[in-house]
C-alpha cells in the first residue's frame, strides 16, 4: 500500500482513497472529495496562485468540510451601514499570508460583497455586502467552501476596554514623542548656548518654548501616572508611577524656577521620562491584547440559549422551549438539533448523532454519540437530534475550565517585574529620605535655603530611572518576536523567567518523542475460531469511539463496516470497553485484562511474544471478551528523527531529561534508550504525570513539560513551563505556556537557550537602569550636577537598555 | 531676530500638522494591523481575462 500526497491539503493518505481529477491537462490527486471541491473552486476563480504563495508545508486543513453552520450567532452582530450590511467575523484556519489573500479574493469575487478585508494579525475579517444581492448564509458558506471556518467575532466589555486603553496609550505616546522631538530642537540650542554662550533674550525665548512644549507632555500624556500617584499616595504606596511623577514633576518645577533666576533648565528630562515609559507601556499593552484574543474566541463558543424540554409535574413532556443558559440547572433535559452547538456538558439520554469536538479536544474527526455518551458544551452537533441530561453548568463545565486556565496563565506577571516593582517601592522613599538629608545637610553647613532646596530637587531628578519602564517589556517583546519567527508561540511574559530556571525536562512519549501517528504493524489472532477481518472489525468499532492515537491506528487498518457499540467507556491509562452483540469487549493493556477476568496463566503464555515486540519499541494491545483472550494488536509509532540530537543537546546544556508515558515499561524503555533518555517513567495516567511533576517540584526542581494530548493537560498546567505540540489537542495548547507551531523538537533547546539569554538581558537591563542614576546621585548631592550630565545619563541608560535588548536577536 | 521667530513659528506649525496627521491615522485604525501591509504590497491584483471586476 503506497502513500500519496494530497495536492490541496498535503496530507499523505492510502492510495485506495485517492480522488483523481484532471483540469486543463494537469492531473491532480486529492485525499477526499472535499479537497477536490476546494481545488476546483479555487481553480475556477483563477486563484491557483494560492498554491504557489502558501508558505506552510504541514499537512491538513481546517475541519470545515461539508459542515453545516448555524448563522444565528452571527446575525446579532450585523451592523447597518448606508443601506448595506456590515459584519466582523473571525476566520479560523488561517495559517499564513496566502490564506488571508485567498479569503479576501474569494469573498470579493462573490457578487454582492463590496468590501472584504482580513486583519493579518487578528484574523478578523470585515465584510460589507448588499443584502439585496446576497444573504449572510451564502457568505458564510463561501468561506466554508474554501476550507476555513468563520466564527462570530464579538468583543466583551473587558476586551473593548483593553483595546481602548491600547489606543489611548498610542495616542499619548505619539503625542509625547512628537512634542519631545520638537523639544529637543530647542534643548540642543540651549546646550550649545551653555558651552558657547548665548544671548540672554534668545535663551529665555527658547526656554519659554521648551516649557510650553513640556506642559502637555506632563499634564496630558503623563496624566495616567499622575492619577495613579495621587491614589497611591493616599495609601502611602509608592510605585513606578509615583517615581515617574515625582521625577518628571520636580524636574518641571525646578526648571521653571531656574528659568526665572537665569539658571539651566531640565525640561527635556521631564518630557523624556514620560515618553519612554509610555513606549514601554504601549509595547506591553499590545502584547497583552494579542494574548487575550484566545480567551475571547473560547468564550464565544458557549451558546446563550438552550432548548429545554418542558416538564409537566416532573415528567418530561416532548415539547422544547428556549431558555437562557443561566436558567438551566443540573439534571435538566436539553435538546440539540443538527448544526447547533451543544450548550452545556451532559450525558445523552436519547438520540444518536456525530459531534464535532475539534475546538475542545483537537480531535478533527466527528465523534459519534449514543445513549450514555458524554457530550461537551461548545461542541457542534452534526447529524441527528440529541437529548441529553445536563451534568455540569456554569463554572464547572469543561469549557469554562479551559477559559479559566488560559486567563490564569495570562494574568501572571514575570517575577522579575514584580521584583523590580518591589525595589521601586523601597527606592522611592529612600530617595525622598536622601533628598531630605541633603537639604538638611546643606542647611547645617550654612548654605542658603534656596541653594539647599535646589540641590535636593536635583537629587530627585537625577534619581528617576526612566529606562526602568522599558527594561522588561522591550526584552520580552524581542524575545517573543524571535520565538514566533522560529515557530514558537509564547503565551505569557513570565515564560522567559521560568524557562531560564528549568532544571528538569519531561517529555511525553506518544506524539512528542514519537510522531504520534501509530500504525497497526501486526495482528496476532489468539482465538483461532475467528477471522482476522472479524477481529479487526470488532476492535475498530470500539476504537472508533476513542480519541486515543492508538485507536486511530486500529480504526485506519480496518476495512469492514463498523458494528453498533453500546455502553462505550474509556478507562484512562488502561484501555476501553464496549458492548457488541451483548458481550463486553475489552481492549487495553495487560492490567486491564487482569481486572476484567482474563486468567493470569493465559496472559503469561503471551509474555514472551509481547516482550519481543515491546523491546523493539512497539506497543501491544490486548483484546478480550467473556474472560477469554481474543487477539493481540501490535502498534508501532515512529520516533521523530530529530529527537536523539535534541535530547543530547538538552543534556549538554545541563538539563535532566525524563520521559513519561502511559505505555508499558518495555516499550517506554526501548524508545527512551533509542533517543538517549536515561530516565523513563512508564504506565502513568494523566494524573500520574501531574504527580510526577509535583513530586519533582516538592524537592525543589523546576520542571518543563512537553506534551500534546488532552491527557497531558493537567501535567502542562502543573509544570512551571508547559509546552504543547502545535498539532495537539486544543485543550493542551490552552493549558500550555508555549506552543510549537512547527512540530519540530529542535525548537525546545532553542527555546531554553533563548529564554536564558533573554532573562540575563532583562536582569542586566534592570541593573543598568538603576546603575546610571545611582552613580549620578553623589554628583547631585555634591551640587556639581551639570544639566548635560542629567540628560546624558538618561539618554545613555535608555540607549543601553534598547541596544542590550536587541542583543537577544543574536542568540543562537 | 524676526527671521528666527518666523522660522520657529513655521516649524511649530509644520510640527502641528504632523501631529494632526498622526492623530488622524491613529483614530482611523491605521495601527490596528501592523502585519498586513508588508504582505499586501506583494499581492498582484491581476484579474484573469474574462472575469468580472469585483
């Protein structure tokens, strides 16, 4: 059986499934009719350039094919613009610039659509159409037809507020930047005059202009800082903002006074402090905004209404009514018709259907649901009507769990930032004390009140470390830009610090060290009365209900028609079971067989055969029913080619590498030996993986976990840094701190070394930000502070922080 | 002296113009998609013959 590659989605697939097509003398091969359909559409619109332009080589398309879409969630967001309709939608499945291009072109060539533009960064499309020519449903179907999934785009109040804040910061920073650059012209002239002499009137003129340019910077652009200082002052709490306000404010007041007595002014210091800090805040704010979009998209998945089956005297009557989701209680019966989203978690009580859970679990194929199956809120019911009993509501649902996990991860602040904030908390009172001491010292020495005060203020001005606000955000920005250009998505700023502290690295086996696409290598028939095909068919029928990758290997190998299964149950870490024709079929590992009453003598008789395969790195699955062994399945997975090199590299930079797997000890050990991992932990359940990490953490180790499956999600959350493989389950990605967009393990050592480098640069930045100012303080106290020196120290430390942050780019 | 003042006023007016331009661009959402333009400029809009515009 040879494998072919689909011309559209680049998936490899067995030859027997191939769909052939010939357009204009060119032969094409597709993996399914869906891909052929998309190709034909793209071709007929003259947009084949897409295949030339696209930059991804990973296989797969968004799971949009032949999907029905409920347009109701979209309709509430439609706006009326001059008789036309306008709507913002989020397009899922966009992977590179050619996807944006294709979506825009396909929409613009649809009659009735007047405007279509997709934002490259947010994948949000703005579409305007003529309602008399085309309906929304057609537009949605048009996007679906090219293999992308449109989703309603709506912003929560919180998100809107954040966007408004970002724009507000941009306007403030832009204004401050513009005024500061104007200010520099006059300050430069004043500096030149300081050395070469300047006409008195001209000096005054320049100083007055400088003052008027500084005023808006301080009182408009710097208003957020002033406001925070005033609220902080009431609680005697000093923060970065109070330092900025005190520094910039005193420099401004001091300069006005100096202007009056003909001294030197510090207006530029005042303006520059605010400008630079605003830049830092703006960078931070945009980075945060990008991260919070994931939450928005997840939250959008939960429907706001449910079809509740009306009860008459506690007896369900067949009729259903729409109720708001908040009115649904545990135990209520809800109905879902095809194409609708399942509103809450529950257990099916009647009906049969297939459900798309791609967004929750990452499983791209529809999962079939029967009476007794669990359904997850947020997934889409595809074919038949289902009635289910609600088992979880509100904050307990799987979906809200995911949303909470993501929110928590993003709320975390880098510890070093917290440390810097704390230092500032002590630094400000210390400087104020020092100022008082200076003033007192001068007065005791017999200096005039005027000169003592002036020296005191100059201490405050020089002590304000304006590059401190840039130190962390700028380095984190360069870090995450570098990482994303290599295919590594960083989900929060704290990752830099955590990753640089890592001592232990845990790898999941299936899907991480191995490719994660196991195939059935051999089927050993134990019960000679049954045919191979029959055994395979029975196993495949049950495995088709499982999301485990091993199950997929068995399902893929079977060619027969699946048998009806009832009472399907997955036993995490052990296997699965289900009823076929009245007998309970158990498929799983040796432990499960023992538990389900297979004699230990029988099991022992296979041990040699099993051991031989397991020593070779294969996994052996047992199948039994009615207490009798029926067959053994040998499933093989391929080790990622880069794995041994990566493991060696990680060890060479001083990390302890451990592999965890739910698989048995022999298979795990042989895979571990093949890639050079000394420490392998086998037969661990999802919770077990989490406990392994917790155990290591209890003894003071810093653990990074790399995994891909739903079963890794608890471990990813538990670990200090969780890294998910990009083709893994969504829930795994949501619980991870970083995601490998390209499934290339070589990114892991790069990630570790980049984080180490970035973290040391952040530390240097914070050090230098303080250092310049602290060194200049004695000069200010001695009363020898030149305005040039003040400006120079500030510019030099800011420049140093910027240049130092850019050094991250040179990291290997 | 008058030349100098004239030039200063002129430079401030020019600066004000630049600032107003910035304010307009910020408010009209020009900074919302910093990624796009670098790709868009490479897209050719060459419509194949026989196709209706838009």
